[in-house]
């Protein structure tokens, strides 16, 4: 059974829809890449799944089935229980996604308090564990820092740490690497892969970059003009694309990796 | 303490021909835009200045001798016990636009002035009883005016009546005085030019005025006015505040203290029976002993010396000693005597308990003095009185209110305890104070609009006021007024504090100036003022 | 930066001590009139000379500081809290809540307060002590002064609501008061502090101007504002620099406040 099953039309105000009866299914433990041009409605989909679309003035029609339950029918209070606990989110630009006025420790503690239960010992342990999970130094000195005192890569790790703290069933990452340099990008992608394997959570990996999706995802869905054009394994997408849009995308890549390179990349989870 | 008294008048008069020089533009400031150019409707000071400079009047009160002098009229005669006046007019005069002047113009002016529809406050002074005024043009140079009832101080009142032209196409802008309004820019300045048809000549036969023009700049801020005076941009300041006077004199700018004016500053207690005050407070305020005790506890010398920096004199009563004819010279200055003040208070059952004065019933004596906000001298006086009265155990709260609120409390709600304000007494004849002293009058501030006099002394004042108004005999009127001043001195419904000095600034370049304590202090003899080149 | 902060702390500490010790430091009561020596220049007897009525300027400055520097910050605190509340609510909720708040703000900014204050004076009894009068005045200022600040805070809050980290916070499950407390307020701190310390001198001067309506401090009690008001008619004042001390005190104290309160901003 699918973990998430989406049939969605999204439009803003009276404008034409950005997603038009889009269909998408996600299986438990699967990493699904969602690739398309910027502005094709990928982010709107993420917002819709988090139930935040209406705040941006968008309207979602159709259905989002989570584990057989209809999310669109949820009340705000019920949404709140899902966000950050069951479905969590990693944003595009880590620096601006952290509150500049608060210490990292405060932000992580508060994120834990939202859904966590137990005393402060328990909280501390969870926060340190999250830091260890994302490869950050689990110590007080680091937690006392302000966002302006850490690097972009560290910031993204903090955000990922906060996102996985409550061991969510689904992690939505919206262009999580596009603000990073090549080396950091690779590290973060490797981290996602590792977390996926270690924690067994599903991921919706939203990107405009086909290559980074290739290494990470089990399946890749290509979006164009508000619809899924093609959805298949990375190998199938890269080496036997079916649709003209996909072909055009592949052809536009500077270098197409060979199947051997792909195998190696998948083994080490680096690209 | 500096006092710049006038050198002998005679010396100055003798100097007129010596300094007589034609030409030049005199400049000084108006504090506000004149509200009207119609001389009959003048109420504000700026309009009054324009009226004085441009209007031709039948008689002019000399501001030094205080005697009426012939102007458009060469002679006059009052008859019928003050009900009738007959003027002989100068011949061959013309308005500034060339329109000839005749007795019809006087008749026209008087009819206009007394027209109830015009609501002229200048006209109100002539209105002693109901009824119509009749004018009888005897000839082109003679006119007789009949009033329905005797008018006190009749001749001098004509000092304020500028004669309009009945025929001039320029209407009220046709001037019969030394200058006419030639140019004006709202909010900025007025330019007055010499009236080419002005009739007066100096002793040498030279046509007056000596000045070619007068430029009146509108300047609200007295500090800026003083700075401009210091820089030589303006040559006269009619009323200088004591602070500015000190500063100017420290900077060696020419300033003069012309002596005590007729303006008064006074404190009074609310004696309105229906006032929303506690009964015990009303009984304090109604007590003569209480009022006189307060008066005795105020150090008037300190008020004059500190608040006015010596440019004021302790006040004696209604009429300033500088108003020599009308002042009751038997009255002595009020004593500053806290011991006697306490004695008087004890007579009324007040007693000191520690440092607090309490009344018979044990109420601590505390009251507020209200004055208008923004008047530093009054605020300072109130603050000094606050300190003075603390010495006899009275707590005073000083409250400054915007003028409208204060007026509302004084005249509508009567919700105040004591008030400190001043009067500007423009006219010398005390008849102008009828509206203050009659117990039935609106301006009888301590207890206005009484149906019948609340106290025997108010009843006596009423009687005296009516008698003086109905009498044409100046000496009889003086006797009545002496008695009124005596009663006011004893009862102190107004606790008169000080008479301000008339402080003026006249640039040395202005020749023939003879500043007076009466308005318009510096330029009352404007036709003979000249500028040294 | 550290030296400046140290200086600021010293200034405020000295000010606080001076205010508390006014009674011991002043050579005479603020109301005592030395009538033989009005407008005296500084001397051993009168450190700053005397005013027009012969009152010791040093004593008046001490007590004036006590009145104004105690009440003005309190009123500023109150008004800033109100501004933060209304502006924060408007910015957080947006939509019709924001429209309502803005309407309220506009209403407060456009109401002719002069008439209202005159009414307040009319309702107050004439025999109020100077202390009560000045307290009421600062309370009124605190109650009425928030609208312009609220507008600034509202704009700031609205910008924050659109910011990435607030979205992120929402996506993590933050909402309502928790979102406001953790993510809005700390980031509005700078704006609120600015409103706070701007309000202090504004209130000090406004109190003096309300003297024209019979509100504010009444004679003989001095306030910094009423001491400053004495300077305003002095286009022609002879060089008497000691008379400018109240102004200097105000500037120094406010600057010190600013240095201390803005440490957060300096770091960022």
C-alpha cells in the first residue's frame, strides 16, 4: 500500500492551475525525486502536503491520502500534529531558514518540545542524537552558537537534524542542495541517502537538478506543465527515456553518467 | 535697576524743528495680521494701529498731557448735560484719494457707528441708553450730534472714531490721517504711504508727516522682532517684555522705560454662589478678611522686582497712579505684612496647626490659582504667590490652562477657585470699566450677572457707577470714582498685584519720539516722527 | 565597543544614584526661591546658578531628572508593549485582523488629541498635586503614544511572517503564541527597542508641551521637559552655557540607554 497518494489540482487566486490533476504515489521507505523547472509547482506540492498552501493564498483540490487518510479534510489542529513529527520539511536556503535571533540550541530544543515528551534530559539526549545523526558535533559549545556563526553546510545539517529529530515517516526536502557549493552538496546528498537507509523514512526529494536526483532517488518523477510527464527508476529515466520532454532534459545535461558510474555512485552514495 | 525716564518734554518739543527732516521709511512690526480695515469694526491691536496711522479723528487725546486736542474739529461744545456735542470742522480738507471732507462725512460715520446691525465695539462706548442718535448738519463746517442719554467722557471718545468718507469710491480705504494703506501682502507686510492731502503743518509751515512711508512687518515672535530691532531692520517696538528689555539694554540697544502703565495684573477669588465648590471654600472666598489677608501676604515688591525685573510697580487699585487725573491719591500701597495677615485670618477663626492653616471646621486651607498657559510672567507670579502663601500655611496649586478653557471656567461653569489675569486699560476714562464693576455685568468676574447686588459694598459701587455714568461733570465723576477706588481697596474683590511699566524700544535714528505709557506708546505723534539720515 | 558600553553603564549608574540621592545632593529644595539672587551665575552656593525666580538650577535639574527619567521610561515601556501587541497581532494574523488593527492605528493617529487632552484636564480636579498631575500626563502619553510605533511593528511582523524561517517554523509545527514568542518577538526586538528609546525623549518633551493645556508637571515641581521649555524662548540668550545642562543630560542619558539596549544589534 502506498504511504502517500496524491491527486491534486493547485491554483493561486483566480490564476490558471500550477498543478493540474497531478498524480503521485510514494511507497514506504522510498526516495522519490520530483524534478522539474523552477516555478513548475513543485514547491506548491510540498506546501500542500504540509497543509500550508492556504497561507500563501493557494488552493488545493483533489485528495492527498496519507496512509489511507484524507489529509485535505484535516483541521488545522490535526495538521499541526503531523507537521514536524510525521511529515517534516527541509528547506532550500538554510541560512534564512534559521531564526537569526535565537541560538541553535534554543531552536532545536523548541523544535523538540513541540512534539517531544519527557524531561529536559530526554530533550538533551534527543538533540544530541539529532546532531550525531547529521554529523554535527554534539556539544553545548556548538548549540550556543547563533546561525550567523556557522557555515551554510552546517546550517543545512542543523535543519535536517531538526527535521529528523522526531523520526518522521516522510521527509520533504525542497531543493535542499541548490544553495550549497558542489562539495557540500555531495555531502548533504550522501547524508540523505544514509538517513534514508538508517531510519527507513520515505523522502520526497524536490529538485530541478536531475543529476542529484539520480544518485539519491529510487524513482524520479518529471513534472512539466502541471502534470507528471514520466515516472520511473533513475536508470530508466537516464538510459531509456520515453517522453520527448525527458529526452530533451537528458540531452541538455553536460555529461550523462555511464551505467558503471551510476552503480558506483549508488554504492557510495556520492555524486 | 535701570530706568530710562523721559527727559523733559519741553526740551523734546523744542527739538522738533531742529530734527525736522523729510523722507525715509519707518519700519516696525505688527504681532498679527489686521483683522479689518474698517475703522468702525476695530477690535484687535493690529487693526487699531492701522486705524491710528490712517484715520482722521475729530479730536486727539495727547498721550502726554492726556488733554483732548483739536484735530479735524477746531472746537467743540458739550451741552444738554452731556447729551449733545457740537463740532466746528476744519475747512478745505481732502481724503487721500482727493475726495473733499465735509460735515456729511461725520454724520455718515456716526450713523454707521451707532447702527446696531454693525455691532461696533467702538460704538458701544457711546451707547449709554436705548434710543437713536440724531445728527444735525448745521453747515458744511458744523455738525451737532445728539445722544439719547448723557455719555460720560464724551469728547475723549472721539479719539477712537476715524471719520469715513460718505462719498469716496475707495470707501473705508480713503484716509484722512497722515498715512494711507498703499500695499499689503497677507501674512507678510503692509506698506503705508504718506497722505499727500494731509492737512497738518509743522511750526515752520512744512507739510506733515515727515516720513514718506511706514512698513509694517507681520511678526508674531517677539524674540525675532527684538533681533531685527538689534540689527536695525525695524526702528520701533511698542511693547517690550521685561526679559527682552534686559537683553536689549545689555546689548546697548536703545530701550526706554516710559514708566508705569495703566495695565493691571490681578488675582481674584471665585465668589459665585452657585459655583461647584465646597461650601467652606465659598465662605473663605466671600470673607473680606480672608481676601485682605491673602493680599497682605503677597510680597508685591518681589513680584515687581523679580518677575518684571523692576519694570513694574506694586499696584494700589483699579486705576494706575500714572492715570493722574482719575487715580485716588489718598490710597496707600497695600502693606506686605504676614503677621497682620495671620491676625485677620484668626479673626475669621482660621488657625495654624503646625505648618498648615486650618479653618474653623478644621479644613486645611488649600486652593488653586488658574492662569492662562504660555504667559510666563503670570506663571512666575503665581509661583511666587504660592511660596508667599506657604509662609502662612496655605497650600496653593498653580494650574495653567489654555485661554479658552480658562474663559469657559470663568464665565460658564464657574469651576475655579482663584484666577490670575490682567486687564489692558486702553482708555483713560474709568467709564470703560463699567462692564467690570456693575454687579449685573458679564465682566464682573468674581461674581458676574448678579440679579441684585450680593453685598452692600457691591450695591454701593453699582450706585456710584450709575451716578458717574449719568453725570457730565468731571469733578463729580472723579468724586464718585474716588469712592469706588476706596471700596475696591478695602474689599479687594480683585487683589491688584502690579502695574507693568510701558517698555519701549526706539532706535536713536528716530527723531522727535516722545514715548508715552498709553497706546500707541511709541508712535502716537507719528506725523512728527522723522528719521535721521 | 566595550569601553563605550562601560561608559554607558557608568553614566546610567551615576544617573540612577543621582536620582535616588537628589534629596542629599541638592543644596536646597527645588521650590525654594532665593529672591535676593535671581538669575545668578554659577557659584559655590549655586553650582548651576539660579533661575528667574532665584531657584537653584542644580536642585531643579536633580529633581527634574528624578521626575522625567523615572516616569518617561515607564510610559515608553507601556507604549512599546502596546505597540508590540497591536502591531504584532496585526502582522501575525494579517487579513481582516490586520485591517481592523490598522483602522485602530489610523484612528489613533488622526484623532485630535488636543481636544481629548483638554477634556481630560477639564475632568481632572484643579487641586491635584504636581506629582499626580505629571504622573497622569505620562500615563496618558503611554496610553496614546503607541499608534505610530505599532505601524512600524506591524510592517516588521508582516515581513517576518513571509520570511523563510517562519515558514520553516510552521513546517515544523510551530503556530500561534509559540510562533510569536519564539520567532516574531526576538526578531522584532530591535524595532521595539528603537521605538522604546525614541519614545523616552519624545515623551519628556511632550510632557513639557502639555503644560500649555494645564497638564504635565505643575509649579513648583520641575521636570526635564519643563527645564527644557525654559530654553525655548531664548533666541537672544546671552551665552550662559550652564543653562544648557538639562539638554546635555537628556542627550547623554538617552544615548547611554541606546548603547546598552542595542547590544544585540551591534553583534548582528
